C-alpha cells in the first residue's frame, strides 16, 4: 500500500499564517505609532516588518536549539530574548521605509506590540494560552498528514502503544470540581463526563494531605518520609523544607526505588519530585541539576512576542490580584487574610508565566510522542490559599486550567500517539478563619506562651509552598550543590541557623506539630506534662484546637477538652474528640503519629459548621489535617481504565481509593495494561 505523505502546507497552515501576520502587523503598527523613535513611510512597511519578524523566528529556531542543547534552560532564555530583540531590531533598522533611533526604541516597540496583541486576542475571544502552542498544533496536523477534522478524530497517531498524560490539579477537592462543573466553568472536563469517555471519582488523601506527601505518593508510591509540609528532623538536626530543592532531592532519594511512575521514558514537568523520569523539566528535586534540556525551552523563549506577552500578562495578573484583594476588604468578605507583600507577584508568576511555560513544555512533549507526561498545575491552589477555595478568583483559576487541558487535548488529537488523559488532584482545601484570628496569637506564640519561654521573632512562616517555583528556578540558575541548608527566597530561607532551638512549632494548614528539638528522642505525654504542665491542657482548651495527639504508655492518644481516644486500641474515655472528623480520623492519625519525623505533639484544629477549619498558619484556604473537603481529592480517568472494587475502602459511606500510594499503584497498573510498563 502506498503510504500517504502529509502535505507540506495545508489550508489551516495558510489561514493560521495569515492570522499571525495580521495580528503581528497590528501590534507593530500600534507600537510604532506610539513610540516616537520609530518611523515608517507607508502602511505596507509595517506588514513587511511583521513578515520579517515571522521569518526570523522560523530561521533562527533550529540554530538556537542546537546552542541551547549544550547550555541548558538559562542559555535558552538568554538566546531567546536576544533573538526576539535582534529580529525586531533588524526589521526596524534595515527594511526600507522603516527606521529606529535606538535599542531602547526597539525594546519599547517589542513591549507595546506584545501588550496590544495580548489585548487584541482577548477582545476577539482567543483562549488565554492558544498563542503559546499554535505552531505545535499546526505541526501536529502536518505530521498526521490529515486536515483539521481528521486530526481531531485521532487519525494522526501511529502504531505505538497509547501514551498517558497525567495532569495534577494542585489543591482541587472533588466537591470543588463538582461545583465548577455545575457552574459551567470547566467545559472540557464536563464534555468528557457527558460523553462517557471519562469517569470522575474521589480518593482519600491521608493525613498529612499536603503537596509533598501526596506528590511523593503519586509519583513514587510511598509517603512515609513526609509527616508535614515542613518538619524537624532529629537525624539531621534541622528543619526540612520540601520546597527547598536540596531537601526535595533528599526526600526523593529516601523514597525512590528507581521504578517511579515515570521511570520508563516518562517526562515530569513542574512537579515537586521526578517520579524517576529520565526527562525532568522544572522539577524541584532535580533543580540543582538544572531546569531541564535547554532545547526544550527554545520555542517558548524565542517565539516572537510569546515570552514578552507572558511577562505583560504577569504584570496584569499582579494588578488584578491587588484589585481582588482590595475588593474583599471593601465588601467585608470573611474569613479573609491579607493579600499583600510578595503574594501578588507570586500569584502572577504561577498563574501566567509558569502556566504558559508549562503549556508549551507539555505540548512539545506530546508532539514528540513521550510515552508518559506528568505535569503539576499549581494555579488554583495558590489563589485558594489566600482567597478561599470557592471564592470567585479561585474558581476562575480552575476555569483557566480547564482551558489549558483543552489545548493539550487538541495537541493530543494530532500527536504521534493516541494519548489517554488522567486528571488527579493531590488534596483539597478547606475554608476557615486562621488560628491567630480566633485566638489573637499565632500558633507558635501560643505554644511558647504555654511553655513559658520567649516567643519567636515576629513574621512567622506563611505559605512557604508558594515560593517553591521561585526556589526551583533560582537553585537551577546557580546550580546550588553545596547543601548549605538555605532557601534563597521565601519565609523558610532562615533554615541555615546553627543553634538548636528548644522547640519548633510548625503549621501545615490545620495540622500542627511541635518538636522538642534538644531531646534525642520523642517525649512521652508524661514527660511533656512534667516539664511544661500547662502546654497540652492549654492547647486543648483553645477554641481553635480540636485535639492534641500525645504519646502515652501504650501508644498515641488524641486528647480533647472533654475526653480522649486511644488511637491504638480505639478505647474512648469521656467524649470522643474525633467525632466530626470523619471515619478515617483514627487510622490517619495513628499512622502519622508513628512516622519517624512526626512531632512530639500533633495538633488538629477544631472543625466548625460547613467543615470550616482553622489554619495554624496565615491562610484562609488550607489543607494538611482533617475537616472539610481537604482530604477528598479527585481522580478523573478514561472510562475503560477501571478501578477494581477490591482496591477501594469505605470512607464516610463511599468506596474510594485510600492514600496516594493506592492511586500510584492504580496508575502503574494502567500503564502496564497499555503496554507502557512491565507489570509488577
């Protein structure tokens, strides 16, 4: 049979090229009109300049990839920026009828044109990230050798086994997604469910339901090394912070058996741990080795106006955050937390620049035919921490993530493999006023007061999770291999201290832990009572605390105001303090209290009406402990990839997978069934 050769140019290519030419010319035209130092003699000179910009990108892409291959992502960034400026400078300097006075004028044209094009695309209804992957969509259809409609039917795939795209939606609870589905905010996922191609179910994220624990479990099949988001290690004699790349690498080394979820040719993008992927892009645990192969970043950094438009969008997102935070104050929304300082910048970077970069990196891997691609999208989680899990700005972030998934779906339809898409979250979030708002003091200050020791310096840790991407990038830039124990930026950057504190007090959402750092072992309840008799009674009497887990003679015991619950035997004395925390409370607490690095005391906040909790840090939306929707994560998977009932357990009347380890095993089984991994 004669093999059909794909056409070099399709009608869709011509239409897309014309649209790109017109939009670029419009952006340049407005920019040239506004920048005094740049002049044109006739309108068609602007059209010619736009054509030169497009041709320059096409001609420079291949040599830039070769140069970036040896230099890494940082070189790709520098080369990409230089290429964009050089192409625009050449167009504005050497073309007849066009002139510019200085490099500053060229940069001004580049920025103004990017702003105009971003606004223009928004006005005509082009999706937020479509400009990032437009050329990959066209390339995928050409490789398939099919017109647009046929490519959408999946006819472009070859005979290789199907691939799998795993999309991690950080912090999205199953009830939150249900709410978004009803509100029409996630049409891509709603279409999957309506067509019957996918099924949606819950899975239980065990305590601690934090990003490092669940991500390690999903990618490596174990969570035993992670008792919280950050914790005191008696073995190391210091605080371990999982958004510090060196600590993330150490945690992964202790958990990995070399056969993580992505071990067989997989790609990890923007995840905390690598899953043993041969290719890691923006992965925190691999940050000291670099951000990833430089050639994979070239198309994002060098494409005309793509990076600049992302930067412009980032500035706009920061301004939007300032406005939305002010609106919460004006409307008297409660509970709420201050949304000032560096947070608007961090939100802008994660929700625009990082999202656009992730969109590009994942799309390129799909076009290349990587067998398994896993990406972590943190946009919703970051906003929900500060605005609230169901507040409008958080749900709009989830809407944007659905659009990104929709773009990847288009890429998949023309990719060399038929990809199956699995969407999974690592945990949910619960709303509530903070401990400090309820008690009048921070959790750390309250512990120090009850111990009768000096309080820590003001400005305690809040939302260290948000600084993860920044530290990943900065460590990669400086290739920090010295293991000095320090973070470069963020609230945890002071972990390089040399003296042992008497006590370390950490809040991970509404889960708190207290370590007596100068003791060589975990203290028993009797020893704590003998040294600090007011500590445990004072904590359990706090209106923001539900119970405190201490270590009794026979094992861990949860103590509340009016009773206690022996976690090992199940014996309850007085009023059960675990009532209202769900059917998994005892099992989860027994497990986490027994972890090697768990605190001497484990504290969980009280739970109020509608599942509201009290974060022991400065966040209005939180996760880590028990109460509300924080433990109910989601799993959206192709309907023909089933979850056997014998793998499920009963949780609050539903049959679900329990623990990230169980989800990991199911994902591995699906990969084996698709021929992407040897059955274990």
